[in-house]
């Protein structure tokens, strides 16, 4: 087992700190260039030790496989106004030379049964420690504001309610997932209609 | 007219910096106390000089009345998961002894014609400068994630589209405002149903 | 004894965070006003739990007297170029309306036997928590860069050397304290000579 | 000439922001590993536009050679307790894989006529912009606290005193440079004496 969690997680904290600066800098560049800003907010966190342990049990991850098999110990979330923005950023992230895509999962086109939607990317990244360079994995989740709204409230409701979640309420929650999905669609349609008008001129 | 904008805006920047630390500290306290967190994100900004000038013209604000009549030169936005959270925070903010409520406007109960919803509070606040204490006004806008989604996309679409906005698209945007309003309502209903189940036990 | 240290120290962390923003804002104001900047750096820290416990034992502080009797749980340090800057800032801090001086100790005019010099101020400060306003004590230490150099190296040397410190080296360290004191004096003399030349013109 | 300075300097601001996070992370690693910390403070700045223009004139740098010939548009300063710490960090920086040394100048062994001492390193660094990767130069200055004290006060005195600096005061300033150099030497001697005692045991 990991003996000193504080030391073990240090490079992951470093990774999240560096990514927050790097991705917020992208946001600022879009703002200054006076384009539409595809980035609304960037947040990050290192998984807590209890959550890591719980996930190791659930997924049968052995301690010596932890850094290879748990890809979201360091995690960053990018919230975008619209769905187009998500795919635009996915492309931009793929072209970076300071992090390398290892895996992608598109839970927007293939949403989970619960109603959850997001685009997940796993990257390989190198931090410089006092003992030299060190490579590790981290995850970026990209989602629209409507997806983020739904999953935040979904999480808050399930979290508050220990024990079994009533079936009829679970169903109502899935209805709201569908409605927020429709909102993204409607907004995109309005945006594309506007772009057609603009291009005609 | 204001001669040195950089110097004029300095206490407003100081105000926003202090408020971001203070309100993010509230968020962190809720997180540690393991309660439902009514605060999702806190952001802040000082109005840009062109925006200040434009608003002075539009609202007929004379330079010598600027600091009294423009209440949102320093502005902070608090995004909450649910509507209940907004009113809970409004109450908490009213009880603070480091800022004093000067005005409140409830654009949630009384939404604007455009579909815009938010709760606005104006406060009096004192910063300590190198020339002694200085009082000024600032504004806090509180809204749910669904309201924030709508107004962000609404802003992005209008911003992109210089010139007249087509009537049928404006109508569709108002439909989306209604849908996102319904989303807040549905989520609140699920939450209250859960609380009734909990209290019965 | 304190049951939950994380919760107990939360308002102290909040205090340090707010003070760092407030005092760095002073530094920035001096920089923009293009005056001589009396502030070189501002740093802050909350005392670690082991250090708090060790000091409670050493000073016979009972748990129920902790918040009144230990004044430096939250601590901020201001480093100034010259001695005049220290006293100028002491005066400025006394005039603030957001913190109230409770005690002052001038270890510059009355240096400790070890050679240590600094100006200590204890303040009463109110933070706003999710349970309402809360008053507490914090300490500001002001010192020149030369004083800071000496006490940092003094600390590093003693820290590295567990066990008894050889008498002849202790003596040499006190020599360096005297030399760094003389450096402050010489720099002040040069500064005052320059000011006399300036005023003659 | 550069048309839009704000846009031109954006990647330099990004560089300084990333370096501050990276180098402060090193400092934190040393602190957690409970070793002697060779890093006291890390600061950074982007050169102001007036300073860039002034240096272009003074050094005959043409606008199209600006990014290659001015190496300190982005600059970071690392302050160390002792001289050994400076050379230890120089070595550590040389081994990083995220920045590449282009040039080194040792103004500690070869101090300037004015009394100025510091170790300068120029690096090549790549930032990721919204238009793809972009390479640029930046400078790190490493110095002890005693060197930093001297050069800060030296700068403040010259800055305050427009016009010719009186010869006898210039001489006294050079005396203080010598004294602060001796301080570094004395501290190093005490440290090495302590290490010899330790190793004998």
C-alpha cells in the first residue's frame, strides 16, 4: 500500500496546478482576441485519499498498478457554453506538444444510462520534481454548461439521499437530463441559424 | 472626466480581489462541513473603461456622480445549483458585518422581458488604501446554473451577431429561457420530494 | 483539547488569505503611485498543529485559553528595504479600520539576546463564517531585508544542527547579526545623506 | 514596430505564470521533504513596454530582432539563503526537460563594477497558444538574500536620486556591497564548520 499519501500525491497536485494556469491562459487568450470564448470555466482537483481507496476496491486495482490504472487521480474540468465548443477544444488539446492523448471517451454521443454526458480525455504528462522528471496520467472532462448543471444537481441529490433513490424520482431526473440535452440542441440550432444569416451577407 | 482611470479603478480591483477570497472561503467552509454546498462558483470582474463610458452615456451619468450612480463597477457573481440556494445565500450575505446592503432587486421572481433572471444585491464596502479608508459600492449577482447557462449563451449569441437579431430566433431564445426556468423548477421539486421522504423516516 | 483541528484552524486560514490580499494590494498601490515602495514582500502562514502543541506545552497554555493566549496562530510577515520603511508601515497599519492593534513589541530597538530583530504587532480581526462573524487574534512581523537574511540563515543553521550548537560558532553568528545591523545603519545613512542633498536644491 | 503590445506580450505573461507555479512547486517539495530549503522566494515579472523600448534604444535592438535579442522580457528571480544553494539550484535547473539552457553568466564569481552579484541563466521555453506551440526566451536570476538586499537598496537609492550620484556616497554603497559579500562568506563558513562537526560523529 502507499505509505506516505502526501508525498505520493505531490506530483498530482503539481500537475493540477500547472494545468489550471495553462488552460486559464487559453481562456484569457480567447478573451483578448475578442473571439467567441469556447471556455466558460476551468476547475481542477486531486482525488481525495478515501475516494482513491474506495475506487481501488470497486475496480480491483492493486497498489502497484495504481498510477497506471487510475487515470483520474489528477482531474481537470472544462465547462463550455455550447456543444461545438467542446469538440473545438478537444481538437485544440490534441495538438498540444506538452501533453499526449492516451485515451478518449465520448459520453456525449454515447451518453451513460444515468443521463450523464461529458467528453473524457486521458493524457500523459511530465512534471519536473526535485528528483528529476516524472511521467503520470491525468484526465480532462469537457462538458457544456447544461450538462454540468444536470450532473451537479444529480450528484447533489444522490449525495444528500443516502439509501435507495425512489424509482419515480430517478425517472424524473432522467427527464431533466433529456430536457437539458434538448436545451443544448436548441441553442446550437439558434447559433447555426445565425451563422447562416451572417454568411449570406 | 476621470483623468487617470488606472488609479481611479484601483480600489475597485482591490474590492473584487478581497471579495473573491472572502466568498471562496465561504464555499470552502461549506465543503469542509460536508453539507450541501450552495455555492458552485464565484467569479468577479472590474467593468472595463469602454463599458463604463458607454453606460455613462446611456444612463446620463455625469462624471462627478459616477461612484454613487454606477453600482456595478466592481461586480461579483455567485452561481448556485438550485433556487433555494440563491435565497439561502442572500440571507447569509445580509448578516455580514463587513459589507452593508444598500439595495436588492429580485429578477428571479420578476424576470426581465428578455428572459433574464438573477438576484442583484448592491453593497457598501470599505477598502483600506495608502491614503486611508475609502467607501464604495459593489454588486453581487446570484443565479442558478440553469439561469447562468441561459444568460451566457444569450450573451454570446447577441454578441456574435452585430445588427438586428431576427424576430423568430429571438422568440426561440425566449423558449429556451422558459425551458431552463422549468429545469430549475423540476430539480427543486425532486429535491423537496426527497426531503419529505427523509423527514418521514 | 481541540477535537477537530482542521475546523478549528479554518478561520485562521481565512484570516491569512484575506490579509495576504489586503497587504499585497497596499504593495501594488505604492508601486503604481511610483513612490519608493516600503514593502518588498508579504508572506503568511498558519502555525502547524505540532508547533501549536509544542508551544502550548512550553508556555503552559491550556486548551480553553488557546485562542486568547497564542497570538501567532495566524501570522503574516512584511519585509521592507530599510528601517524607516518598517516604522512608516507600523504607522499606516495603526490607522486601518479593518483590524485593531492589541499589542506591539519593538524587537528592533530592543533586540533579543540571540541577535533577533523585528517589529511585532498583534491585531484583533473579524472574519465572516457560515455561522456568523468571528473575532480572533493574528500577528504581523515587520523587518528589513537584512534582518530577514540573518534570521533565515540563523534558523536554517540551528534547524540543521540538532544537539548543542558549538559556543564559538554561536559567537560568530552573533557577529553576523551585528554586521547585518550595521548594514541597515549604513544604508539608512546613505539614504538620509541623499535626502539632505535633494532638499538643499 | 510592434503594433499590438498587449498581444505581443501575452506569451511572455503566460511563461511567467507557468514558471511561478513550477518553481514554487519545487520550493514546496523541498519544504515537505523536510530538507534544508534552497529556495527562499520566487518572483516574476514581464518587462514593461517603456523599459523594453528604452533597452531597444540603448542596445540598438531592431524590432524584428526583439524576441531573439532581448532575453529578459520574461524574467524570474529566485532568492536563496546561501551561496551553495544558488549553485545547487543552477544544477537542478540544467537537468529539467521542460526548458533548455541557452546561456549562463556568473556575476557571483565575476561581480560587476557596481558591486552587483547574481547568477543569470537564459532558457528556451515553449508555450501552447490558441495558434499552436510557440518558442521564446526567458531569464532566471538567482541570488542570495544578502545580494538581493544590496541590489534592492542600491536600486531604490539610485531611483530616488535623479541626476548625478555623489562620488563619496557611491563609494559608501560599494563598501556595503563588500560587507554584504562578507556576510555571505561568514554564513557559509559557519555552515561548513557545522557540517564538519556533524560528519565527524
